[in-house]
C-alpha cells in the first residue's frame, strides 16, 4: 500500500508517474492509501514518501484527528509484520513541525524496515536499495516545444529560504552594467509573504528581474522552465531535486551547487547539461553559465536510467525484499 491516495491535478508529478508505473509493474498489487484499510485491513507492506503528509490539518480539530490516526496506524504497524518502506526524498526530518509531530515521524523512522534511496550518495543504516528518481519527459511531452529566450535565466519551484534566491538576485544584480539585456525570471510559491516582500526589495531598481510568485499549476511550471535558457538553483543544501530533473526532461541546462550528487548527475546525463559553482554564487558564475549555454549541448541529456517502466519494476523488487526480510523478525512491542 502506498501512503498516497488517487493522484489529483495538483499532485506532485513524481507521484503521478510512480502511481502509473506501479499499476503496470508485474508481481505487485498496487494499493493506493485507504485510511480504513491501512488501519484494519490486510496488506504486506506500506510505502511512505513524505510521512509528514499524514499530519497537520487546516483546523486544530483536523490536525488533532490526523495525529490520533497517525498514532493508531503506527501502533498497528508495531504490532504486525507489515513491512514499512520509506523513500528518502529528504535526508533530514522536516523542521517546521510540532514536537508531537516530530515524535511521530521519529517513530515511523524507527519502524522503517527498508529504505529506497534516490542516489548512490545517500548514506543510511539498515537495508536499502537505490532507485533513481524517474524523468518527466513523458509527463511534459504534452506541452510541446517552446523556444527559450537566449538572454533569460530563471529560478522555478517552491521559494524557500534555504534555496538561496536572495543570493541569486544579488549575484544577478552585479551583472547589470556588463549585461544590461540579460533577464532573470523567478517563478514559484514563496513560503511566506514576508519572504516575497524581501525578494522584491532585493530586486528593487533592477527592471531586468521579473517575479511570478504564486502556486504554479503543472502547465505553468513547465512553461516557466521552457521559456528560459537555463535554470539557476543556488540551494544552500541540495541532495535530491525534482526541479533539476524537470529541467533536464524539458531540455534546459541547470546551474547548481558543486557536490558529489550533482557531479554524479553531470556524469550520468552527459556534457553541457549540469553546470556547477563552488561556494557562494556570484556574477562570474552567472557569466560562465550564460557563456556555456549560448550553444546547444552535443546531445540530449541521457535519462535512460530513469525510465519509469524500469522504476516500477525496481520498486516491486524492493517491496518483495522488504516483505521477506520483515517476516524473519518478530513484531515490535508498542513503545
């Protein structure tokens, strides 16, 4: 059983693609999340992606009810031989949760039998396997081709403080004298109105910078990537990034922090697609990137290892391994 229900139009494309791949994968009965069945029904394994989605709510009463349910589900999992699998999308637990919610997430983490890693560089204790994040070529194919503006670079995605958008604006501002015709587009939903105001303040007086600070539907998200020459993603910490894969799937090069994950991705997809900078992003990094992407790379990015049919089959094999391993151990007592 997955921890997600039937995908909706606003659901992360990763979940849409995984849902379809698992429905076609041989050797596995694909079950979407059902609250009653998860608590009382029979199933061999449950697969969490972002366990924090079980928690929270639009009102205090709803948040309380969801925490009660999550606690009951965790108790059920501790008392049974259901294999618990988690995809390590993020290497750390979320920080914007309450103490009670963090304890719940830590409980799920302790109960996890098997982890699916998105790259070889993720280090975890216990049983695990690597299944690369699938590409989005098929998902975005419906949007058609868009000719990029050769003078425009962009940032697209959820706007969070750790993503370094302030530094991008400042670095771009330093190119104003030498490159007055360059443009920077920043598109995505900010984490707060305060952050949005701060970004606009940083950009004040530089008419080359444009903002589209809102939730982006998938068509708008793809269009925001496709219309720029390349994406600049100066995250202060980058480990797994769906935006990078979305850009590559749409044929747009990226400028990202230099680390072993991004270096491995650069080797995988081929020359000309993944460009890196060291330390704090500055104007010289942007100038080097713009020079590098002025011409097309020698070939399309190689995303063959991220085919969704293969991804579905690898998940089915991981589930079988997790179930077999779990059945060799006795269930835990409730703590």
